[in-house]
C-alpha cells in the first residue's frame, strides 16, 4: 500500500481532538522535569539532576513536535509562545527546527530533506554528525525560509545568547549546568530523533520505524511511534498509542520495523 491508501484505510480524524485534560498534559508535560532538574542543580546535586534533565529534553521535544503540527490544542499565539519558550530552555531555535521538520515530512529522506541526512549513516556517524546537524538546521532556515521563520529564528537565537551571557557572566551555576546539558542533547538529535526512527527505511520513507514495547513507550513518552506520526502527522502524541492499535488491527500485515 502507498501512503494515500494507508490513510484511507485507517480511521484517524477523530483522534485529532483533545480533551481539556489531554490539552493540559500536552502543553505542560515537560515542566515537572524542568523544575525538578533545576531545583536539584540549584542545590548542587548535578548527578541527580541529570536524568530529570534528560526527561525534560525528551518531553519538551514531544511538546514542540506537537506544536510543529498544530496539535497542542491551543491557538497560534500560544503555540508560538510554547515554541519560543522551549527555544530558551532547549538551547536551539525551535522555529528553525520546525521549518526543517515540515520539509522533512514533505521531502522525506530525499536530497531536500536536511533534517533526515543522518538516516543514511551508520549509528556512530550519526552521533558524530550531531553538531553539524544542528548548525545545518539553522543555516538552511536562514537560506531557504521565509521572513517570518527567519525573524522568529533571529529572536530565539538572540534570546538564547542573552541567557547564556547572563548565566556565564554572573556564574549562575545551575543555569550553566542546564545550558551545557541541553547543548549536549541537541548534539545527539541527529542520532536519537532521526537515525533511530529512519535508518534502513529509504525504500519506503513514509513507513518509518516504530515501537511496540509497552514499557519502552512509557519510558520514552510515546515519542517512538514514528511510523504512526509520519502517516498521520496531525494526530497528537497522546493519541498515538490508540492510533497504533487501530493500524495493527486494520493492517496486521504491515511491516513495522522497530526503533530499538
């Protein structure tokens, strides 16, 4: 089956709507992890803060990812604010990431898909490629995006630069810790956010890898239901487990490659 046939086969449009509870979860899922990690770092417990920082990065990625596809259940202004604030806490222009991610869906794993470049690499090459990946995401936005995307990227990068300047000039150690950990996380994006879900899928780029392990999906906050996301990008992450069940029931013969 090709992409349009798959979409017609599975019922999915009802999954786009979020209840108030689901909307609150999707818009605030990262905050407990951020506050706990900063509190521990503020008190000097950097080792204890590290896993909470990792879960913050993962859940913030889930939040902005939904924002890319207007799936947070909020209007344009609140979605923009979410992307801007997460730019400050994730140490990258999230609007630049959004620009490349939308292109990734349009040109998946082709020459024009700059986000997806690491999918063709070996796993260790994708890790080493990470810093270049993040530079390229911003450079391609500068070269190819419209004025609105570029303006948002400049605003976010200037805001990030000011935050870094304040943190290091005044030696605010818990913020310095957070900044360094987030930059490290950004450098791993080419591996975790691209390679793990797209390697060895170039023959059928729309059928990305997915995950069916119950605890693996719980621990990764459903972020590895990537096949489901590529087939139905308008469905919020909180609804992806239900979407996966529908796909398994409707198309049991569909070849589903595992992420890990």
